[in-house]
C-alpha cells in the first residue's frame, strides 16, 4: 500500500466507535489513542504529515493486531492491512537489535540447532547464573521458555501405519522447531495412524508473520517465496499446521503473490474433516480441560469447532470453552516488545482459568501457549498448557 492507498482505506472509517468494546488495549487503558478508530486517525495524521510525535508511535506500537475490530466494523475497514502498511513506511524506526532478532528467526537451520543448546542450558547450572546476571529482558525470555524434553527429531518423511489414504506436508514454523516439537510429533502420530503420509520439507522456513507485522514486508515476501518453492515441489493433499498464527499467514500467501498449490489446513480442522478420527480409540481422562481460542484461530474457518470435536472424543473429559476475554497479550512479538501491557492482558485470561479450576489449558497457537504457561507457572495454579493434538496423542490407544 502506498500513502494514497492508505489514506483511501483509512477514510472508510466513519469513527462510529462500534469497535471500542472489542479492542483489548482500549478496554485496558480507556485511552482513545489506544482504540482502533483513534489509531486510524493517528495513521491518517502520520501519512498526511499533519502530525508526528513519539506519542503517536507509542499508540500504534501498542496495537496487538488481534483484529477484533475488523469483525465489529460495519464499514469493513481493513485495519490489519492498514497498520502493517503504516509500519512498513517507517523502516528507520526498527532498531538494529530488533531487526537482528527478526533475522535470526528467519534462519531456520540456526533454530534447529539451538534446541539442543537450550536443553543443555536448562539442565546445567548456567541457567541459574544467567538469570542472576542477565537483565529483566533476559529473565522474561527465560520465563517464556518451556522445559525442553528430549524429543525425537523430525525426519523428512513419515509413512502411514496402514493403507495410505493421502499425503500431507507439515509446516513446522521457526520458533515451533524449539517450542512446538511435542505438538508437531503429536500431529505426525495422529496423521500416520489414520493413514496419511507426512512430509516435513527441509527447505521450509519461517512463515513471515513476525516480519509482515513489524514493518518488513519485503522479508515476509521472501520467506513466503521460499515456502512456496519448498511445498509446491511436492504433490500434496494439504499443508497442515499446528500454530494458528502461522496458519493465518500461510493463508495470506496468495495475496502476496506466492500461491501454494495445496490447501492450508489447521491440524484439528483437517483431522475432523477426514472423518477418519472416528476409527481411533482414546483412553479415558478424568480431567477438566479448558479450550482457549487464540485470536488467530478465529480467522481460520472451523478451527475452534474442530478442536472441540476432537477433544470430545476422549472418554471422561470435562471440556469447556474458555470465556472470551479478548487477546491474551501474546500477539506474535508483542509479549516481548510490550511486556507490561502483555502481562496485564494475560492476567484476565489467567483469572478466568483460576475461576474454572481446570487441570489442562488447551490452545493452538505457539505464542499464546508460551505466554499463558508463563503466567500459570505460579505454585497456586499447576495448570498444564498444551496443544489439543498433544492431549489426543497422549490418550491415543
């Protein structure tokens, strides 16, 4: 989007305010600058050159990008496209350190190798020393890191357990290589059990969502092109993902000019749609499970219903949907860039979990899982946070 296109789209906002009750940051601060219509006004002022101040950027930076406002907007303003475009107009505002971190995220081979090093760090005395010596930013990163178990490595190809019924590719993502390994392996186990061959393309990379929403659309397109080449080289029935944030970005590839040949599917939606899960048997589980619906999963048709239908197949499970409290505050890199706001938003979800006295919180997005697990790690909670497919694979007979 060029400045003229930004202003044209922004002018569609009539400032009616129907978005206000749906905006998590506005509900928290009651500051008009932290509302969708307030931010649209600030974007108009910035692009037209009528206003420029540090305070303006502060309000734009505090936007989660949850897009709850888009669902409520009677004018159909493409708010997400707007704020991405405005951020891309200000490349000089991205610090070298932030740019470097985004660069590392896109370097998948580096991330694959770092998991073993992080396990060593957690199991040695280095962790305690580093927490003492490191600043608050380091301790926050350490708090977000789950205990990394010794999982099997992902291999390029998994054969089905029985007669082949199809072939899918598994999108692993970038951070998912470190933190989502249990969910990825659980997805493989379920898919192969119902007869699907699972490919894990070695040349896939980061989905590009973090870059797209942090003012680096050119990098996001480059990553999309790399993934298009990796997945389109295979004959597939579907490209399956376990992280809803990645899934939403993959669905954007056609708009970015990098169309994928196979349909992109959320793992729970795909498993449900096959109808083959009906053949599986699960061990009983006498536990109370709360199902959290990430903001990104609401933009994937059938994702929420698919997860609930799958978990309901576990005998004895007491399943409830977590009441909608709005965005949990993870929002991609937001939990690191806006820690105070992120933690305040998370507290509303943590309080709801406490009121329901659940044993397990199931969620289908990497960032949400890390952020919520960190908030629930206090001794008085003891709630296990995992992906729905992890729980299914654990109970699979």
